[in-house]
C-alpha cells in the first residue's frame, strides 16, 4: 500500500464517530451514535455545560442501537453521555422526560440534558402516554427530547407494517424524516435544536431501509444549517391537573407549534429543490419517498433539461408534520396539479390539500388516487422508484 499523501488524514476505525470533517463510513444505526456525540461537541463549542441521556427499547429496525451504544461506551463516557436501555418503551420515555425537569433541582450539576428515546413503531404505541405527558410538560431550553422512531413500512422484520406520522400528529410531536444515512445526523441535530427552541418533543423517523443501509457521508459543516436562536427562558413544568394542564395544552397547540414553524423556516427544512420556469406539476415527498422520486427521475432519464421541458417542480419535506400552510401555498403556487408521494395512508396528501383549501383556483392534489378516483400510488408496503416512474 502506498503511503498516504501529506494532505490526507490517517484513517482510523473510530473515524465514523470522531472525525470532525471529511468522509466517513456510517451505517444508519451508527449514525445515531454519532448524532449524540455531535450534539455534545456542538454544545461544548458553544461553551454550554450540558450532558446527554439515551434510553429506549430494542426492536428492529433499531434493534442494533443497544450494541452500537455499548460498543462506543468509551467515547460516550468521555462526552458525558449516559446510556441506559429501558426495561420497556414507556419506562424509557418516562426517564427521558425526567431529564427535562433538571431545572427544578437545586443541586443540579449541569445546565441541561438532551434526552434521546428510541423504539420501533409498536414501541411508540406503547410509550404514547409517557411521551404525551412529557410533551405537554415541555422541554428545557438547554435540554431537548428527541424520539428515534423505527418505522418498518414493508414489514421487513415486523408483524405489523408501520408508518408513524398519524400518531406523531396525535401526540403533537413534530416529525423529521431522513431519506438516507447522510440525513440522519443533519436532521437529528435539527430535531434537538427544534426541541430546545420550541419546548416540545420532536421525532426522527428512521425507516428500515435507512437503518440497515451503509454509506460514505461527508460530515464537514454538519452544523452549518442550525439556526442561531437565543435560548428560551427557563420553564417550570406545569402541574398536569386543571387548570394548569389546560394552559399547557393551549401553549403547546399555539405558541410552541408556532415556534416549530419558525424554526423550520429559518432552517429551510421544507424547500423547492428543482423547478421549471413554468411549472405545471409539483411533486411533493418526504424522507425515503423523496429518494424514490429522485431515483425514478434518474431511471427515466429526466435531468435538469427534462424537468424544465416537462414543467416539473420538486418539493422536498424534511419536516412532513406540521406543515406551514403559507409556505405550502408559496411553493405550490401556479401549478396545475400536485402529486404527493408517500407510504400507506394519505397523510401528507390530506395536509397539502387542507393547506390549499381556500386558494383561488387550487391545483388538483393527487396521490393515492388520480383525478378520476382510480388507484394511482399503492397503499401496500412502501412506495418505490418503479411506482413513481
């Protein structure tokens, strides 16, 4: 083997977790470990005296989180990360919610703790009550709580195919959707920053295809897109009995969700990535579904010139819920039709249609069905590039 050039850094096995720039080899699971360490490094650079706590319950597609965390224990210990697998999903979620009450302790030894919960979609069902209570209570300005939700739409390793967007909406948990391994750290950092800024839990949807994949990821400048908001004022968790729980609910549904939309706009999470000068059809998708759209265009030989000739506009949603109504209207203005690409139920399709309600001459919104009510995109398993093509 020839010696490394002087401009190249030596390659080490731990680069996936420790390298601060350049390409590293990451699996979807190991990207979650790097995410926790990256958040700790980001806080340290800002001079914040914080820590992190990770707890959850194993289950595919996140079945390897326990082993990956244990294998990285030396790095986690040095970074001030406590990893404690939960006896079950709801106890783990309760423990993560407890980290956000640190400000009420007189003898606390740190400014804040970022809490990370993990579990597969049925585990989210089990933990829903604990997460609902924790979300209503709120998160700390220098803490934050993020749920890693392992979704398995093709039932690759599950008895029940899953798609967790409807439950996240019910829990009022904003959901970010990585489409590939390279998105996990970037959107995970946004999830933590959003949780701190808005004062509520956030979710990171990790599908089986993303969790099981391995990719070379450039980790340079991963923090560049994080908005520089000043920390919120310290909060005191409400007593979850009337009337204070009603006040907390109102704050959650108004002020805190407004701060989510404020963050999403500042971070440009939902954006037009390509557009004809005279668009007629907009294609809207999030996470792996948007990756399927890109692969379909590539398979069909449709590049920038084809997008221009066909009158296409591509809208990528890193934050499929909640949607910003005014932003949706801006991004879809002037098109004749909108194709929403997603798995399972018509969740995102309904949100887009609701956002366009009341617009003068709104475009037709297509997805599960075409204009005539005939099946268009399948509800079975996951939408792939062949379906889109």
